[in-house]
């Protein structure tokens, strides 16, 4: 009886180990080199990426020139390279899509429109699937991140607005209508101050199904949650 109990304990231990290993198993393999840029162009810094609603194309911000490390973050300034690329297994299409200085975020609305945030120019530019310009929005501050929910609401993170980088604006997250661009709400960064050039606000934003909002703050190493308390 004692030996049977001993073997049972060992069996349970082995199952626990195998189960934990299986829980952390990796079902993927790397596929590379995969992203081939047009005309032999070198891969630059990846600013952001988003999957197209068709589930086949990947929209990517490649911040232009890859050769000068001193221009990191500003590679698209005075560059004639296309900063926005539409990638698929069967080919890549580049889009200039206007003038950019520091494209920092890209998001695809469910209707297929492409939203590109350029936080050095303090605007969001909107394009169709062929790269044709639709609109330019400047009412969301100095945009670093964009998110859409299922109700056509747009959430834009502003991590850098202050009296130097974007006078008259404050850091935080602006919430508005994804179709009209009308801003309805503003969550001000509690620690933000217009006279302090800190850049410590949320660069990324997401919302759960309960309406609670999450802001990613890289410089402060914080993932901030904002609880929805009223409609």
C-alpha cells in the first residue's frame, strides 16, 4: 500500500511537470526572412503595425532611412521613402501617404480606413486602402497611439504634449467619434504638467469589453488602468 501511494505521488508529480511544460510550449516557429521591402530597401525602425480587416494584409510603419542612427525617431524627416507599407505573402506595396516627421502609430478602422499618427506634426492622417488622403485631424493633441472599439469610438494616447513640444495641450488620452473625429472626453495624465517636458504619458491605449481603459507608459514603466464609472 505504501509503495502504491509512493508511485501515485510520483505519477502526479510527473503529470504536473508535463502539464506546466505544455502550458508554456511554443506552437509557433519564426518565418524569415519574410518582410521584403520594395526596390531592395533596407528595413528601418518599425514604428507600429496593424492587421487589415481582410485578415491577409499587414499594414506597417517603417520609419524610412535605416542607415543613420542619429536620426532614430526622425528618419522620415525630409525622406522620400514610403513610411507606410502594406505587406502580404505575395508582395509589398508602399504608400507615401502625405508628409511625415515621426509616424508613431497605425490603426485600421473596421471600414478599412488607415489612421496614421504623426506625433511630431501633431496630427492623425486618414487614408483609404489605396493610400488616397481622406482627412487630417489635429484635435487629438500629440498622438502616440490609436485604438478603436466596436462602437466606432476612437481612443488616442498623447504622451508628450507640454508647453514646449505642443503648447496649449496637455498629456492624456482623448476619446472621440471615429467617423466624425469629434472629441467627447479627455483623461488627463494625473502626473502631467505643461511646464515639464517629461514625455511620461501613455503611448499606447486599449479598452476592454466593460469599457475600462488601459494606458501603456513606457518611460514610467507603468500599465495604468482607468475604471469606467459612468457612461
